[in-house]
C-alpha cells in the first residue's frame, strides 16, 4: 500500500518552519506557562492551519493525510502541535454538518487567521469520557438558546475566538437514547466573555493552555446551531475518527524525535571506553520502540486511506491512535533511560517532550476506552459500560 501520509513537499516546508522555533523557544514558553503565539501565527500565515478547509473558502483543500503529515512533522521537529491542532479536527463538524451560511460566515476568516477556532467544549467534571452524561444545558428562548453549565479540560479557550460547544437541549430523562437530545453550537467567545462566560486556567504537568469554562445564562443565537437540534452527539462522533488519526500522527512524530535523540546520544556517549549504543541494554529498547513506531505508522496510514475513501475506519483510527501513543511513550522511556541523568535536564528538551507525550495515553481518548471499543465493535464481546 502506498503511504498516503507521504506529502513530502508539505513535510519539507513544515520542517523548515519548525527550525525557526528551536528548543530554547519551547523551554521559554514552558517556564512561563505561555501560549506559543508566534509559532501558531507562523503556522497560520503559512496556511497550515487552513490545510483542510476547502479552496472555495480560502483554505488549501488538502486531504486529512496532509493534515496528519503536518502535525507529525511539527512533533518530529521538537515543537508542540497541541497549541493549534484542534483547529484541524474541529473543522470536520462544521464542514460536514454546518449550513452554507455558517461556512460562508466563518471558514474564510478562519482560513485567513482573522478568527481562531481552537476550543472544543465537550468534557465536564462529572461526565469525563461519558459524553452522553453531560449536564450543560441550552434552553431555547426566543431566537436563540441560553446556556448554563460547566466544561473542563477545554484547552486553548483563552486563545480562541470561537468554541465548538456540545450541550444538552433535551433533558436526559426525556429521550429514548441517552445520546439523543445533545446539540452542537458555534459559540462566539468574544461576545460571550463578560456576558456570562468565565474562563479559568488549570495548571498541568505540561504547558497545554487548558482551562475550565463556566456558562451563566450565556446567549447563543439559533443561527449558531450546527445541523439539527438533538443530533449533536452523532455530529461529534463523525469527527472523532479524524481526531484519532491526527493525534496518532503527532505521536508518531514524537516517537521519531525521541528515537533520533536516543540513537544520536547512544552513538556519541562514551562510558567504560566504548559508546553506550554498543550495549544491547541500550540498543534493544530503542530498536523495539522503532518497530512499534513503524507499525503504528502503517496503521495510521491505513486509517487515513479509509477515511479519505469515505469508508468505515473506526477500528483502524482507534487502533492507530492507541498504537502510536504506546510507541511514543516507549520511545520516550527509551530516550530518558539512554540519556540517564541528562534526560532530566531541561536543556535537552527530553523531559518536556516526555511530559507532553504522556498525555496521549489519556486524551483525547484513553487507551482503556479504545480497548473497550475494539472488544465490543470488532470482537463482538458484551458491552462493558
């Protein structure tokens, strides 16, 4: 099978862009818990954050595999795509289910960088990954909806103009299926701030610009409802395969960065009169991580090919994300162990990337939920939750 993730020209240009943002830049952002505005602006100016937007709306009109290649190269270059990757996978909901008017209103400005669509309001403190249990409620009033509730782990809310918001519009006890009665909105946070919307940063082990968001009678016009009222859960699900593929590509990029760092150091570091890379105790973990990375790379390529062909790819997207996250974590472990004490030194960037890649065992979907999905939908075992 040809590697649909090739896109060598795109990769070369992304690599050059990332060279302008070396480790010291990211260490400074990390120390100051600062959002990498300059990096995101450079990606926006180069058109990479509009890669998946159709040309008719000012984007590049590239396929999902190109988006995956972009994000992989960002991570491979030692940078952090988490500052802006949501714009790619949120886009699918608007593209697939938004009205013509909504697309005309938002997509050209997103493509040009005038508007930032980086925030995804789904998870709540009491629901976690049980999305159908969310309590944030949008009550229909006049020509719009009034939203009350709370979201958590809403990354980049302070650095986004728009939020894709999932809210319940019919009480859970009034629907036949618990996933019914959920609706998706485009919330203009510029208008909502100070009008019932409150954003509070959450400090985490990595610089992820994540927040909790509170809604107190926040008004959303009915024109900002995406698709049909009550069908939002399906709209969100339709974009999750793309999300899995893109995040999996990021993990592959991380794994490549760690493997190269570890291999280079193992060749150069001399202990007891010989390079440490000559020792199988050093060689084997790096080699195994490399094999894991290449296998994950194939699965992500397969998932992307199916996605672009319009075929069912849920199993492949989930497996690809899980295998890629496992590969990046194995490569991170090998890299730290190879460097020994230097792996913990800030100047080597390993401890930063180590913290960043650990997230993908948990989010945007945990490994356990992927295993539960495969057990139920592929192996036809009884549903576990």
